C-alpha cells in the first residue's frame, strides 16, 4: 500500500470501527457526558476515551520549573508547584499522532521562555492522539478540552489567575482542543490555531471546532489546507478573528505530505520500530511571537 492510498484506508477504517463497535454516549464524572449525536457527529460515531486511557498530563515550565507535572483537581499539589500567578499562562497542545515530547514542542517552550517570562504548560495527550483511527482521535479532543479547562479553573481557584491572561496554542487537532477549552472557559484571553485540522471539523457546526467566539482573540495560521483527496489534513476555512495563509496556506516547501506522514504512522503502529518526527518550531514560534507583539 503506497502513501497516497493509506489516507483513504485510514478514513475507511475509522468509519468501519465506529459502525461495528459504536455506542451513543460516554460519561466521565465531573467532565460530563459526551454524545455522538449532532452537532458532535463529526467523528463518524466514535466516542472519546477516558482521561486516564488518553494519558492526559500537564507539564509546567518557567524559570523555576522544567516539565513539572500539574495534577488536575489536586489543589494542594497545584498550590505547592512552581506556578507563578504573577505571570501570564500559555498552554501548548500537540496534534494528531504527536506527544508532549515532540521536538517542536520542546523548542517552542524554549523560544517562548527566551522572549518572555510566563508559565508555559504543555498539554500531553499522547495516547488519545496516537490512533490509527483518525476519527477516534477527533472524538478524544473533546475530553482533552474538558480536562484542560478544569486545570485552568483549578489555577483560578488556587491562585486567582485571570482567564484573560491565558493563551492557548494548539496544533492540528490541538487547535480545536483550544476551541473546546474556550467553550467552557468564558473570557479566555487568546487561542492560536497552528494549522487547524480540517477533516472532521471544517464542514460542521462552529460548536465542534475552533471559531472566533472561543476567546477574546482567536488567530489561526493555515499551512496544510486542502482536502483528504489531496492528502491534506488542514483547512483553508477561516476560524479566527485573523487568519494567515503562508504560501497560500497549502503544502509548505520542504515539508512531507500528509500521505507520507500517515504511511509512516501506519508502519510505526505495525512494527513499533519507527517514530516519525518533524519540527516546524522556528516557523510557528516566530509567527506567534510577531503576532503577539
């Protein structure tokens, strides 16, 4: 199976699994219940896994902390952490098939802290994102958003932070996780979507994707827009108060195609011997910093 065919294979696999093994709703305690009824029919019937199964964690970085684990719902542990309530807070959320240890995530943390003092929190949902079934990962974003929103509420309860001082930066599926956070947290300061995912989002209600109502300011940088048939997982659809389209917003020079990425991912899942890595940090970090100035 060549790289181009694997895109359609993954889409077909995702739909088939949901039809054969589907349910209607799952509930996860204080995070609420999650249905696959409209408008959340964007994941082909898939429902999100629990926070535990997704391996969701929050890693704090500032001048005093390096990847300190913040435990959601644990106010004592949060109070004893190196979180600095005098600083703004930035959340970085990775996308499909990635994790919080990706090179671009580490480099973005370094770049952000080099230019400004802040609490930079990496949201790692590696098990939820690392699905061959793309639509399962789409469904999982809702729970990640709910858990991340709870962490922000915890920070407000413990330290009295202002929601307007929180900036969420999400890549791919992570951009829409930012949207779900903003649905829950009224008055969120800013969301930056880095190449927001299109498949499973762009043709659906604004409630299921990133949109301008999710924060006081929403900006999006589109770098892999197109359709699944053109082996693109990003979108050209405007989703923010400001949308930017470098090189037309489509495949960027020197970057591998989505088909190639998915082919590599499939090899990884089947052989457990290969890990795909890419680094767009310099491009993204510079744009985020310029737009923030």
